[in-house]
């Protein structure tokens, strides 16, 4: 197959409610979607000819979660990544990562093009993304990530709604000044059976270890990324000082960094976000490294539309994903999704079973939120 062209489409998606973390507030997502067109495909599910696939770039507008941001993603794709892929006679999903390996970092940009090419390849062959990755389940248990609120009362009201909707675990965003009180309040209100975890998005330092140890009494499932991205040794030290299991998110950018973090004792659980590690194939390698070391993994989220969600849910169906993911239903994020919505049923989402990621944007919904499109010819 040859990559003949790519459509870069920007969409603007207002969230149902602002989502506040230790690094900022998201109110409207400015998202880059990528549609890859490949020629020369043939297979049982498609006639020889053209095939197209979709990917969603999860980079935020500002470089606050990590170094990446959406305008930079457009730039690095157009300036470096796409020309390199266009120059190759043969491109398929497995070839994208190696072809782009010389470019440092830019994991989210690598992930979006790899996912779109993989989707096109699998659609042409009539194979599902989930099956291709090695999924063993057809539905996955879902958690929900709850942002920082203006008051504990408002937080309890939000959590109440999510628990009533059936989410099987609650993740509370924390930061200095918003940690012990909200966690205590949620634990007291909803009881010991509710699965609760926290995520600090790097807001603390190792100096805060004694303070963070005060969360031990609440029986949390895990504490996600309390310290800076580069502070892997700090996480290893912290893990010895607190009882709550340490989970890494931002620090894990590859299977190699995952192996190092595990060896150093920096985490006993990993949040796998495919876009943070360059794509679903590297995500699967992290899953495999973790499984070989007895480390539990779960699938993270970046406020995706149905396009990104479809692929995440497929990944979350692999056997090592033993904890509920941040793979919430469409209506937790958007009033109207650009695909058929993902609907929570008994705390689970169904894994799409059709060819490729199994879902495509609805033309009218997509048009309604599009702010610009650009065709990049190979
Ligand atoms: O997609 O439900 C979701 C969001 C999950 O909390 C979430 N993501 O650090 O894990 C994380 C954050 C990063 C994105 S915040 C805008
Ligand atoms: Mg996180």
C-alpha cells in the first residue's frame, strides 16, 4: 500500500462541563483529525484500490500536559512526518513507527498517523482493530475522571451523578490544596466499596511525601503521576514512603521507559495512553512488558471523540488491562459526538467489532464542528 494523501481536519468540540486539572482548564477541545488515504490495498474485505482510515490527535491546545500541542502536531506532520511517509513505496501500520523513529519525541503526532494508516489497512482487509491488537473481551469496564471543582459540595454532586450512571470507579484530580478534603468527602459519602483513585498530573514534589502518605487511610486504588515527568527516581522513593500504589502516566513514553520505571520500582501500575507513546503498537508492547512483570495496566483518556475512543476501547480489551480505564461514555464529554455515541451499559462500553476501528464520523455532525480542512497530497 502507498500513502497517497492525508486530510488534516480541525474540529472544535465544546465539553459538557469545563474539566479542571492541576495544570489548567479544558472547556472546548480544539482537535486535529487525520484521514489517511492509501492506494493499492487488497484483501477479503475490500477490493483492490483505495482505502481510508481515521486517527484523532490528542494533543491539547497548550503544552501543559506534556511538551506537545496541537499546532505543533500539524507542523511536524506536514513538515517532517508526512513527506517521509509519502516518499516510501510501501506503507502499512507496522511500517509507520520505524519510518518515523529518527524524529525525536512528538509521540502524539506519530500516533495519529500510525492509527489512521492501521485503520485504513485493517478496513481494506476486513479485520478489526481489537482483534488485530489481541483483544480478548467484547466489552470493557469503565471509570470516569472527575476534575477539580470549586467546592467539595459541587464535587460530591458530580460524583453522585457518575456513580448513578454506573461508572465502576472514580478518579479524582488532585493538586496541593485539593487533595485530602475532597478524597475524604467522597470516601465518606460513597463508602468503602467504591473504587477511587487520584491523579495529580505532576503537581507535587518528593518533599510532599509525608503529606501524600495521609491519603493512605482512604484505601485508594492508586495515585497517578504525583511527581514531575522526568522524576522517575522520585517516584521510586515515594513508592517506599506511601502505601497507595504509584501509577505512572506522563513519565511513560515508550516500552523502554516502562521497563526502566518497573525495574527502578517507580510504579506498580501503568496508565497506558497510546498517543503518549507513539501509537497502539507501542502501547501493546508496554502492555506486554507490564504483563511479563506482573504490573497492572489500564487505558487512559485525553477527552477523545468517538474516533479516539473506539481505538482506546479496543486496546482496553487486551487481557492485561485489569483495571477500569478512563474510557467513559460519549455523553460524559460531549452533548453530540462526531460518531455514533459510546453508551455506558452496566458500567461497560462495547468494543467495536467492525473492520478497522469500527466506526466513522457522521458526515453532518463532523461538518457542524469543522473549523478547517487541509488536503496534503503525497
Ligand atoms: O478522557 O476521560 C478522559 C480524561 C482522563 O484525566 C484524564 N486525562 O492525566 O490522565 C490524565 C488526563 C489528561 C488529560 S487532561 C485534559
Ligand atoms: Mg493522568
